[in-house]
C-alpha cells in the first residue's frame, strides 16, 4: 500500500510540474539567463509549494477544498500580477554568451520567489485539487501516509525540474545567442499571457 501510494504521489508531482505553463516558462528563462542551478533553484521553490499543497490536502482534503474556494480570488489576482511583472522583465533579457555566475543568496531568492508564485498560481491550485482527488489521494489517512504523499509529490515535481533545467542548459550551449534571447522573450510573453488570464478569471468571478 505504501509503495502504491508513493508511486501515485510521484505521478502527481510530475503531472503538476510537467505541463509547460507559467512555471515551466520561468524555469526555462532562468536557466537560459543564469544557468542550470538557477533553473533548479526555481524548480525547488515550485516543488516545495507543491509539497505544501500536498500536505494540506493529505491532512484534510475537505478542509483544503473549502479553503481553496475562499482564497482562490485573492491568490489569483496576486499571482496574475506577479506573472505579468516577471514576464515583462523577461522581455528584456540580457544577452550573455555564458551562464551568469549565480551566488547562494541569488539562488535562495529565486527559490523563495518561485515558491510564492507557485502558491498563488490559480492553475496549480485547481489542477492540484483535481488530480489529487482523481488519483485517490484524498483518503491518505494517517500521518505516515500523509508524509509519503508529501515526499512523493516533492520528489516527482523536483525530478521534472532537474530534467527540464538540464535539457535547456545542454541545448543552450549548442544554440546561437540570438535563439537564447528570443526563447527568453517568448517565455516572458507566456508568463504575461498566463497573468492576464488569471486576472481575467478573477474579474469574471467578481462580475
């Protein structure tokens, strides 16, 4: 039972992380501009946020769903504005011929900002709740099973970000600088688009 639960949790973490949404665009942008570890740092923040949602859901799915219905609008507005700001910043990437040196402080800041963005992402909130219930994880039960779910989700999500950052970092060394700049700009546009959609969804709910 524990092995099956862990496998489902890994699948949940992967399923939430893998679609190329705002977090994927941000990870690509960070990796292109600042290298592999900057992308992984952002992925770590996302994985931590996914694990946080997993912990809340595993400890009480009904209460988790009720809380989501209350905070969805303010989180959606905050997340949408944050994505637009990040996207706008990404439209003006610095042309670099090699990955910039990234210090420990910068990595921590990247992890923290990505954690906050993931926690306020409406897409993450809704898809997490749906897949969590669909995989039968809403009945995690005791504290041990809840811990298994949290660890599984974290590792599944983090594994994807290692894979994506590594792939982008490898491709980066084999592509011209102009391609890197345009991909960075494209990821910025993706973030802006997701931010506008998030804000539009909030406005629709209000009116």
